[in-house]
């Protein structure tokens, strides 16, 4: 299994649940991001590819009102 931006976006058991608002996943993701300086390799690849952190939904960065 390749850990890349697509994995983080669609299949990661922690990140997908954290972005959906599940409390334990948000807590775990915050700890992971602080310890690793930006998340796991898949989360860092997601930031490079899509320009959003692992804890941010993709829609958030689109030109909003």
C-alpha cells in the first residue's frame, strides 16, 4: 500500500475521520502533527499536492466568501 496524498484524502483511518469531525481522530491527528511537524508522509504529500494540511478539507482553500 502506497502512502501518498490520495491515501490521506480517501483511505487513512485517522485523517478521514478527523476531517469528518470525529473527536478521538481529531485528538490523535493533532498529536501526530505536533510530534512529526506536519503529519505522516501521506499527510505531508497531501500538503505538497493539494496545498492543504491533513486536518483541512480540500474545499476550505478554494476561493471562498
